[in-house]
């Protein structure tokens, strides 16, 4: 029997999807299920191993999440991470404590190099900790294989039962040898085969949609970004002219975006209709300053527009969206906490006229979506288009929205995109944009006192949008941006650069 699949069971951690992605990076297929899913509901064919994720709760709580006990009887290795580490110890008879001193962030780790989980890894390295509870007494048959200054059992194993666990997060980039640790488990201990290819995923998802939605009509909301464009192309290949794409100008687009996007879509051969609803959206948003409320207003009205268009063509029962993994995580689900609502996940109304959503990219990260886009023939420029949120500039204007604030953001953003491209960095920086802040600053223009707005520049590097670092922009570029924005955009008096990483910040300001 082939061993080509890793099952990831989610206990509510924010990095659950990231674990899936790390496994896929090895060329091994991985899929995510809630921890309490009955194993009889999961296809366990070709299963190579199981990974238990982290989570915010304590295993000592009576209401803490639990997995189907049969996972330990499947005859495959199991790796626990953070909560999963504590859970393995707890269910096998060990004890967990809540010490006075928690452990967060980068931490020095010392490993037992005799453990196959730490094969070819230095005895000392940096890992990422994020926990309150820790193992106090080891379960019978287990031994500690790693430690930190504050945690004696930072990793443990029971090789006879093929159970392994770590208190830290090897899946995040802050853990120096995290990916190697995961490879040691997936490829070394589980001996999983590398059979995951984007070409195969494309064929499978197109065939699945074709079979499941034979004869159905659908509406697809296009934003101009890579996610919705790839989703539309996938569905179009499956159901052809039964897909009607709608590009909504909600008045919150970047400079000249509607025109350039429509020209690109013509080349893709998609059945696209553009509707200008900018006045409606801006009227609904008038005076609203709360970011979550703005997102929900936009999400709700998007659906109303799509429902209206669906009635015009008649019989469109499904709404296609470019939802991807990070959208699902940040909007919260079951055991995970809500970070912010995405208009295509948490911002949708419950009483939609559609039978349901079709989200072909829901299992993919941004870089995987781009790889898929290249695979199915989406133009390179569209694949590498700057990520742009569904709520658009509404969440790049802090506070209430006015035409003048939107003008300032559009003009400064256009300058930023132009200069980043001029410096040859447009495909090296993950995302970059400007933010209107509700701060006024004194200055001097033409020998006279000025009192204008502070505009923030945000530029980040990442591979998956789960963790990001501020891009190290050349000083010459930052000088150019400051000079141009202040000189060319009326109402701008000062430029600041945001150097916050994620976590603790998010990519967008709202």
C-alpha cells in the first residue's frame, strides 16, 4: 500500500493550515480535519501519518477538544505540536501543569540527537514557543528528547508506539530547523511518498466541479486579484458558459483598476460583466468608522449585487469565490478565534439566495494559488498582481470614508506601485500599499506652514501570508516615495514606514 497522505487534525491553532502547507512543500499530500471528526468519515486510504496541531485551550479543562481515540490504533506514526504535544502526554497517563512563567517567541532549544525526529539538526538552535501549559510528568514509556531554559520536556517520544511530540512550533519560519524536523517525521519516520503536484490538483478539482455541478449556472464575483481570477478560470474550465463572472466597481478600487482589470479578463476568455455600484457602496459606508462593520457592509452588499445579477440571467444557484486558506483561518472557524472577518468568509450574510458557495481554492495558500494559476494558463501579470482585499481601500482608510481620503490613498498607492516596479522589486515583495491615517502633521511648504495628513507605507515579504516580515526597502526608494507623495499628492504632509511583523500585526491595518 502506498503511503502518500498526512492527516492533520485541528485543535484550534492559528497555524493548523500552515502545517498542511509545510507538508505539501515536501511534495506530500496533506489534508486538514477538525480534531473531533469521526475517523469513519475520513478517507484513510494510503495514510502515512497523523499530525495533531496546537490550540488555545488547556488539556486539563473538561471542555477541551479531544480526538477520536482510534487515531492511536491506526498503525501510523503520530506527531503532536504544542497542544497536540500535551494531549499525547495527557491521554497516555502523563500530567500537564500551568507554570507561573509562560513561554512565547524565539527560544533556545537543546535536543537529544539520538532521536530520529532531530536527525541532522544541531544540538542547539532557535525555535518558536507559544504556550502556557507544559508537560510536568511524562507518560509511561515516553522519554524527553529536547528542552529549553523553562521547559524540561520541549519534545518527547515513545518509539515503540511511534508517538512523537514537540512543545514548540516547527511549522513557522522562526524555528530555524522547523522544516527539517517536519521532514524527519513525514519523510523519515512516516516514509511518506512525494506524490503531490499542482498539475494533478488542477485536474482533480476541475473534474470534481464538472461532476458535482453538471448543468448548474453560477455567478463568480471577480475582484481583479489572483485568487478570484484563478477560481473563475478553474470553474470556467469545468462548466464553461454556465459561469457568469461579475466584476463590481464598488468605488474602493485602486487608480485606473477597473479599466486595466477588464482588459486582462478579455484575454482570459471569461464571460465577464462589469457593474458600477460605487455610489451604492459609498452611501452605505458613509460615516462608518468601525473596520469590522465596514467589512460586513461591503460583504453583504456584494452578495446583494450578485443576487441581483443572478436573477437577471436566471437560474444561477451558486456563488463562486476565491477564498483561500488564510481567509478561512483569520475569519475564525469552530475552535479557532476570529482575527478579522473576510468579506468572502465571515462577512457574508446567512440568508443568501444562493444554494451555496463554490470555493475551489479553499485548501490553498497564496503561493500555491499562483502556481495553480500558471499551471492553468492565467497570464503571468495577473498571477503576480498585487494582493488586494475584497473590501478594497475601505480598510486602507482608517476611520470613516470620504472621496478625498480615497483620492489620497489612490494617488499615493499608484506612486508606490510605480516606484517599486522601477526598482525591480515588484515580484520580490509580497504586498505593498499605502494607508490613510487620521493624523495631521505640521510642515513647511513654499515657506508657509502646512498641516496635512500622515500616510503610512506598508511593504512585507512572505510566502504564505501566515507570517510576514517588513520588507527591507532601499533607502533611495523610500526617499523617492516620500518626495513624490508629498510633492505630487495634495493633502499629504508626512510619510512613515510600517515595520511591524505578522504576528503580532496583520498585513492590512484594518
